[in-house]
């Protein structure tokens, strides 16, 4: 199944699959078994974070599975409390120790936390960690264009990827256009919003019935055709397989527009506006 998941090439040359596994809340032995199941079913991109407190679980799943480490793309993220340069370097090292990995394929700044004004310092730590071989590709999460512009202006290095809140009720059209212009990949967190019950509306139900697909499959196909990398989370082996079985049908332009039209100005799940929201 993994060979059927298309890949995209990031602006630094790293290739990653267009669908990965979100691992938030997958912890301990059960979490490792769920992640291992996903790998065995074809997932090659795993998304974690320092603040998820499950980097060790991800590493354990990688060791348990039958797939070589070199075939996997593993992501973690730097928390806001470690934006200071020296703290960022130590946190990256700690992330590797927790997972018992030699390197991360992707490492991202989790939130810009602009009022603290240390995200450029954190970015420099990621740049250096990449030079040292600890990370293959560096990016950000929840960064607005003005944050990204400052990174590039002050360091000369722009992110390979920006992971943002993106789902049918918040389609991020302007942010996605900016990414495209800057050759920065868009990655979607909470691609379904935070509950499948919220997706059971007529537009999505009608499209799903038309293709004999589930509503989540239609939504993930929408992400794919937008050019976004989605990272749906599921502990269910059945749902895990369903979520990567989206490459045998195409949404037409009208259907894409109708799904995008569900977007709302206040469509953020928890009002987490990166201009003011902060996470440590």
C-alpha cells in the first residue's frame, strides 16, 4: 500500500508522503501497537511532538515494525518554552534520546509565540541541528506569513513546510497561496476538524455516496487535491487503511469548490490564532 501513496519533494529535496499518521495521544504499549499497525499498513510518515510526550512511543513502534528506519519519515516539534537557542539545541537532542533515533527527518517549531519574540533564535538552532546531521529537513507550524518572512530575512533560510490548521471549515486559502508562492509545503493538522460528527453534513454525505467512499476519505482526497499533506490520527487498523485508500478516485472542480465553500471566517477549532495564541 505504501507504494500507492504519492510523495512530494520539499524545497530542500526531501521527499515525503502526502498522507501521514498523526500520533497525538497515542502513548505507551497500546500507542506503539497502533503506530506499528499503521506502518505495517503502509504509512511512512509519522507526526509527533515534544509536547505530545510520545516520542518514545513512536520510536518503540519504529523498532517493532518490519520496515527499515530509512524508509520512514519521522517528525517532531519544538515546544515554545525552549525557543532560546541553547534550550532549543538541548530539546532537539532530548527528542532524539526519547525516541532513541539518530535523526529526525522533519523537525518543526510548534508555535511562533510572537510576544516572546524568540522564534528566530529557535529557527537558528534548527538550522544548526540540520548542519550537524540531527535533522534532515526543518520547518514550522502555525506560522503566519510575517513570521516566515522574518525567518528568511534574518537567517537566509525559509522553512520546507508549514503545518497549519486546515479542514473544510477553515480552508486557509490565503495562507496556502502564500506557501505556493514561496515554495513551502502545506501540511494539515486536524484535517477532519476535531470530530467526524462535525463532518456529517449534506455536501460531504452526497459526495461520499456518489463515489461509494466514506466522508473522511472524501475530506482527505480534498486535502490531497488542494496540494496539502494530511496527517489524520487513528488507532483503528480499519480506519488507518481507509485513510490511505483515497487514490482511486478524483473529485471534480465543482465538488472541490463546494467543499471549500464550507469554510468560515471563524472556522478555527479553538480560536488558536497564531498572531496571539501561544503554547509552551
